């Protein structure tokens, strides 16, 4: 027996007319009539009387009672399909250690509150090719990839400022602090070296987190991302005008890209993590805007 025939019969019996049943099922009235005729042919006797409203025969009442469990099961099955599938499995994110410690770590609890059956694997790795090799699902990079199979979305723009401990008075010869190793070749670090041209840095470090802590400890002045400076205590912003820099367009910025392999961008579990990351950095952009506003207010004073 075809389920469509039983379903049509149940809807007609419940709604009391062929017209209403046709509208509910999204079919023509002739289709409803045809289903009823086929079902009655198989039954060998009438199942309902074409009155207004429809009236079931004794055999029709028996049939309706017998198929009701099937109807209920069908409704349960439809509700299961309509519900959002619980996401399961592991998603790997690769990014810098600073972003893990300074940004992502504060949001893990909220992620698992929404997706309790997902697992996150976080790698501190700067290699973009880890995506192509299948070692990671999502990468957060400060450089836009050029490989065709990688899809990138800009989710944050980092801006910079010079910061100094409140315990130190700004003077032309205040010690400056910078970055060492491969980070010394970053565009913003090379730009900072030009600001303090002719002066030997007091301290060079291999990560922004340590650089921020050194500024916080009163060891000198440094060019810092506003996102890092926002987390520091007891530091003040020194306007670039103090260094003779008036052109704001000359001040370096850094764009953060969320990168995913084209073959994985539509996987539900990967999409969920991408949306979570986008929300985090949207909130961070608002926080950075507040820092910039406070800096502008200080300039006005």
C-alpha cells in the first residue's frame, strides 16, 4: 500500500472536505479524489460518504483508527528532520599564540555552551599550507593567501599606537622596546624602528605579549596593537604627532583573515566555528573602536 493514499485519507477525514485536504497537502482536488478512489478500490467498499462535511463509514472509522499510529510516527519523523542537527566531531583552528592567549581563550566556555558535542583543536602555527595538507580546518592569518583553493574573509583590522607606562614621563630619549627574530621583519616593527631612528632599543622580544608586559612594567615605550594595549594596566597612549608624524595613512595597519579550504567551507561543523570566530572579532572591533575613541578624546584635551 502507498503511504500517500493513507495520508490523503487521514487529512480528508480530519479536515472534513476534499478542498481543504487538497490545500493542506499542496495538491489538486482531483489528486485527492483519485487517491480516495484507489484506496476504496483496494478496500472493496466505501470509506467515506461525500457529504458536507465528509462522513466516514464504519470501515473508514476502523481504517482511520488503524493508521493513526502511522500518522503520529510520520509527524515525529518530520519534526526530527526540521530540528537543527546536533553538530559533532572535531574542528582544528591554527593561528598565532598571541591570538589564542589574548583573544580565543576567553571565549571557549561560551562556544561549548552552544556546541557541547563539538571538539576544538587549537594549534599555534603560522603555516598557511597546513590547510592544504589537511592538518587544520580553519586558519587565522595576518596575511591574505593567494592559493586558489583557499577562501579568505577579512574579520578584523588591527591598528597600532605607541604606549608608555604612566610611571614614565615621555621624553625624546625615553627607551624604546621592540621585536626580535622573524618578527623584526614585520612591516609595523620596521616602521617603529624608523620612528626611533638612531637610537638603540633597550629590549627586543619575540612576541607582542611579552612586549606589552615590558611596557606595562615601565621598561620603555613601544609600538603596540591596540588590541594588546587594551589589556594592559597603567599605560598611556603617546600620539604619533609627538614623533612628527601627521599623516595617519602612513601609520601601519594589519588585516586578520579567516582562511578555510574550499572543500571544507560548507561543512556544518566548520561553518559553526567560522560564525563563532566572526562574532568574537566583531566584538573585538567594537572594543578597539572604544580605545580609538578614548585616544581621540585624549588628543582633544
